[in-house]
C-alpha cells in the first residue's frame, strides 16, 4: 500500500531556494502524509512542511487547494502588519508552474507551507489554558473569515455535519445489517434512537452560515513554545461553509475528555467542566464579537450534537463492517461509539451547570 516517495524531487518542484538538505515524516495526524523538509539557504537551514493530500477522503484535491488558497490569502491580508504575522497563518508555497500544488507522476497531489517554528501541537489536552487558547484560536479564525468575499467555498465533503443524514445512514446500516452485528450493538442502537431528536436542532435553529474549519481539534492549533498562545490554526482541508457551532461543538467533543477516543474503561470518560469553561471563555474572547444571540444560546447543544454525531458515525461503521474507520481490534468501532455516548451522557448530566455558566457570561 504505502509507497516510498522521492521527497527531495517533489520538494524541488516548489519555489524554494537553496539546496535540499533532508526530510523526515512529521506529526501524528491521521489524514495526510506530512514531511518536514529542510533546505539550506545562504548557509542557514530553513524548514518547510510538505504534505500529500489524502485522495481517498478528498476526491477533489484541486477544490481543496482552491479553498485553502482563498482562505489563507484572506487571513494573511487581515493579519499583515501584526508582529510576527508570518506565524499567525499558514503560507502556501507555489510550485514552479505557479500552481499551489504539485501533481506527481503517480497522481499524488502535494502542497508546501512555510514551517511555523517555535510552536507545536498537542494530541491531548494538558491544561485548561491550552483549551482556552485552542478555542480562542478557532474563534479568531472564524472571525477573520466572516467577510470572505463570495463565491461560496467548495463543499469538499458534502453534508459533512448534516446530522440528520448521518442518522439516516445509521438507519440504513441497521436495515442492511451486512455484518450481522445489530444484536451485539443493541444498547448503543437504543441509546441513539432515544436521542434522535437532537439531530435536527442546529439545522432548525436558523443560524447563519459562516466559514468553518470542520476539524477543530487541539492538535490542529499551533501553540507558541514560549507563551503557550494559540497562534495558528492548521489542517485546512475541510474548511468550508457551515455553522460556527460545528467547530465549537467539535472542540467540546475532543478537548473536554482526557480519555482516548477508543478507551474501554468508560469510567474514565467524563466531560471535565473546567475544560468546558476554558473553551467557552476562549471561544467567546475572540468569536464573541460576531456571534448572534441564537448562536450563543446553542453553544452547549453544539457539544452534545457533535458528540452524538460522531458516536452514530462510529456505530454506523461498526454495523456496516468497518468500511471507513481503520480498526485495530475486534469491535474497535463499537468501543469508539461507546466513548462518544459516554461523553454525551456526561454532558447531559452537567447540562444545567453548563447553561448556567453561559448565562453568567452573557
Ligand atoms: N505549516 C506548519 N508548520 C509546522 N508544523 C505544521 C504545519 N502544518 C502542520 N504542522 C504539524 O503537522 C501536524 C500534521 O499536519 P496536519 O495538516 O494537521 O495533517 P493531518 O490532516 O494529517 O492531521 C499538525 O498537527 C502540526 O503539528
Ligand atoms: Mg491535523
């Protein structure tokens, strides 16, 4: 399956001065192949991030790159003049043919970014300060893109957060029962059906369409090594039009529980209120100036919704015989579904307190 790519030759196809010096695989992301490549420029090593787009997920890489180019140019214009502005936004390096991607002989799409130095991402949250900074960075990202000129960005993955359609996919998987697993997952199926009404709530709330990141996890925000500030949001493949709350909801899902996504000991899966509070405060610090009243009122619900949605996606994949998410053990997708549902239950138990917090901030 995996192939050795000639990274030096690919890197040289981009407008990078100097001598290629070396490359190494980088990061713990699951989607793209990322390499840190070093060139010597006037005797100094300068690093770049080279990435191969995952074409099994992104069927239209040109549309992905057009979205990223428009978004990064807009962000760059907005932050220009700020101190250290090069580290506040991803900067694409054009290929020698002036496109912002390079298509290799095997049909792979590559892109290159300036490397953001003296900052890093974290796979799991270590402090409330990190949660605050991550949420603030995503809120800022959305805020700076509120006035992105038309046309609408490409929908690179259709109906990404359309929860009713995700629920319909679950119902279809149940009907087909191709892997004959419905009996085994009976409690989880019942759990999902008991909450079916959550699926429509955000879509029915008459919320404005905005530019959203759609993969708003902690490990997609670079935190400054010295100050800990969230300086730059990365991983822009899924940037699209959508609801601002999708990003906030996904932050709640991915940042408030310290347990792994496939943790089997469900007693470890809880929504940590201190992390939720940090997320709310960080997000409102930057996004508070543009969010409507209705958006603010649905912040808690968005965490529930996105956690529910991810749970039903894992459940659907389990019932369909694991076609989408890679599994490393029996019932891996069922375990993942259970952690999402355990987190959702923990949110439900603390919902009143979460609502009270929001009312106290308004
Ligand atoms: N321009 C960049 N400079 C420095 N590090 C980066 C840059 N872009 C991404 N990274 C790092 O590489 C990791 C993987 O990149 P990412 O774009 O998130 O790919 P994936 O889709 O596989 O998650 C990120 O979590 C981040 O740590
Ligand atoms: Mg990533």
